[in-house]
């Protein structure tokens, strides 16, 4: 297990504030948050490239806080390309093995194995400046794995890739992880985080504000920021009329079967909203008339921008029969399932 | 306003730049070219066969090259420190490095002589070992090195500054020790600048006269030999030696440059 305990670091203009996380062996852990949150600095501290001002790091119960970077079995793939430009792809992968004085036969065997696993056998003799973004990431990961890293830290490995390369590398990362490697992965793409993470943490201004399984974070984001960051778009400030009735923006009144003690914001997740093109008979509880303002088509879904006195968003699957009947300006019935509302 | 020519246009400003730049270039080429044109090929050929000239050229090249190599052992790591580390007094030290370039080279020679003369601590120490810097190739190398080392330090420092720190961080993370990072990543990536600085230091060192003549008139280096022939026999005797030395300097300079380009292109 990798245990990060109360790590603090003042670095340039920001402060990493008492970060504590435990990452289990074999876990895929995603660290997410906006730019400048301190994610990359935390990774460099874990890898031993920079030292923390205070706190401790334990790897398999051994304190590695002051252990030299070369002696930690933690591979780091940087956000920017760090393939050595004066070496070929093969020489780059050989680098950690040659540094550790592996014999020639062992080096060749290991490079061949890793190149096969990573699908880069055909580019081993290429210069690194001729590689595509996806190839650079594959070679960088291969090089980190060549050094027998037990933990792999990936700093935004997919951020600069096109959609196809991103998908290919995502599948590759899943496959490496299935072989038992523990992976820590930084991303600011919530979709990527949910696709890969066993567990994830949201980091803002040098602090971890929520750390849990992705589903749990979706069900109960701890703040409006987290809800916004992980992709919820329908969140609204509310006032409580009673313990079973609340009002959004002083326009929409929602009755709730559950007792509400206190709430400043609510999130209406996708599953809390349903749309019906028959709007004449608004009789159900928590049903409202809305107008479709905009329809945005994606390859696998359709996003509706609705106006029910306040803006609201609903995503429908391409297979939904309703899609063909919807046009901008159409009046629709919108029902809110109050049992699925998330109270913040 | 633009001047129209057949294929393209030249603005007055660009024309002025070309003319002014041309004068600067002529200022460098003119005297050298003039010297070549005024030298009789027969005299140059005779001078090539002169044993004293041959010995002085070989001596100058050997001392300058060995000295540059020796000083590089200190200058390159120092340049790396200047590029990578922050410390108090760094600006002052950076200024001190350029000092030999701006002080008169005869004054530099006097300064060196003060440190290595027979009466100095170093001179006495060398004397105990049965050797003296003054009048010795080692003294010449020191004089050459003193005036030319800024070229190597500054070029190497710029080279190391051009190597992004992330490559060194990556190498550390891959298990390299700091010295392995320096030898396998930083130095190869800054190689072009280091070699360029080496060539500049070597070139500046072998052409040094002012500091060398004070530390060691003998054994004769070629710049001192040119001076000696000029003062004792006149311009026509000094010119062929100068022509030969310039040609050899150019040849060595081009060879070393080609070497550095090939190393980088690999």
C-alpha cells in the first residue's frame, strides 16, 4: 500500500495542504481537479523528485519520505514529453535497465517483452522526435515499466491525444492495470476519470476535498464545486419552504418525500429527470412545462437544453424513440423524481 | 518606399541593413584577404618548410588543445552549477567569469605571472618539484586558459540552460544518480554548445599573444613568433607566418565545428 500522510508543501504561489491518501496495492486511483490544484506537485513529491515540507510517505509500510528518488520503485510519466531526444525509442526503454547495470541479454529480453506488451515493437529504432502523441505516451509508459516500477504515476497521459489514440491508450492502461500494477492517474477529464478509476479524489487549491469510489462521488458530491467538476450541470441554489418542500430560484417548487434538514444547493442528476412530449396534462407531482431551447447531437447521445423558468439539461440516448419527435421550440413535460435529488 | 527588382522587393531599410552589414563584414575580411593577396606564394612555401615555424605552430596547437581539455574538466561542471543552481552571489560570480575578456591581456599576463612566478607560493611549490611555470608550456597553457575560459563556461552554461529540467527529473525517476543524469542526459543534450565553447576557447587560446608573451616569451608560440619576426625583420617576414597560422587555425576550426555538428546529428 502507498500511504501519503499529511503531506504539505509551499511551492511557488500555492500551498499543498496536509494531503493524506491511502492507495491500495493493485488499485487504479485517479486524482482529478482544476489546473493549478497541485496534482503534479503531489506526484513529484510521491516520486521523490521534490521534497515535502512536512508529512510522510510510506510504501508497503516502509517510510520512503527521505529515500532518494532513484531508490523508490515508483515510475512517473510526466505530462510533457520526457523521452530523451538524443536516444532512439529502444535506447529510451533500455535507459533504466542500463543505469541499473542489467546484463545485455536481460536488457534485450525485457525491451522485447515490454515493446510487445505496449504495441511499439515496430517503432523501436525510430527517433523520438518522429513519434505521434499516442506513440510518445506508449514509449514513456514502456520506459517507466522497464525500471520495474511497482507503482505507476501518470500525469495527464491522455490529455494531448486525439480521440482514437485516447481510446486505444485507455484500453492499454486498463490492461496494464489488470496485470496487477497499481496506477495513480491525474486527469481533469471527468469522463476519463470515471472510465478508469477504482477510486478517485478531487483536489482543489492544494487540498483533497473528496476521495471515494466514482459512483459514490456521483451519488453524494460534497460540494457544488465537486458536482460541477464531475460533470453535473443541473445544480441550483434552493430555499427550504418546509422540511418536505423546497424552491429553486424562487420559481420552481418541488415536493420531497424525504425530510430535508438543511440544503443550500441541489443537483438534479440525469436519472432524476424525465421528458415527455405530451405536455397538455400537467397533473403529476413535480412535473413542469418546459421549452426545448437547443438540441446538440453527439455520436451516441443527444443533449437537450431546456427552459422551465431556469435552464436545465437532459441527455437522451440515440436509441431513444423520443428523439425524432423533438425540435427546438417544442413544449415538453419535465418530471423530477424527487427521490433522486442530491442535496448539497 | 520599396525598390522593385525582377523577382522580389527590397525595402530601403533592408537595403541600409545590407550595406551597413556589408561594411562590418568587409572590416573582418578585408585585412585578412589583403594579407593573403600581398604574400608571395613562394615565400609562404619557404616558410612552411621553416623548422622554427613548424615547431611553433605544433607547440601552439598542442598547448592550446591540452590546456582547453584540462580546463574543460573544471569549466563544464562549473557551467552546469551556474545553469542549475541558485545561490547567493551568483550574479557576482557570473560577472567575474567575464573579467578576463574585458581586461587588457598584458595585464592578465601580469596577473598570472604574479601567481606562478618563482617567488610566488605556487612557483615555489613547482620549484620544489624541479619545474617552473614561467617559460614552460604549462605557464603558456595557464595564460591561454585565463583569457579564453569565459568562452567555454558561458557557452556550456547556455547549453545546459537549454536542456529542459524535466528530462533530468525523468532520468532521476528512472533510477539514474545525479552524476549519471549529468553524463547521460545533460551533457549529451548540451553537447553542441559545449563543443562550440570548446572550439571558441581553443581558438582564442591559441591566438593569445598579450598574456603569453609576459608569462613565457620562450618557448615560442606562433603569435609570439609573428611578433618577433615583425620587430626584428619587418612585415614581409612576419606576413607568411601569419598567413600559414591563419590557414591552420581555419582548418582546425572547421574540423572541430564539423565534428560537433556530426555528434549532434547522430
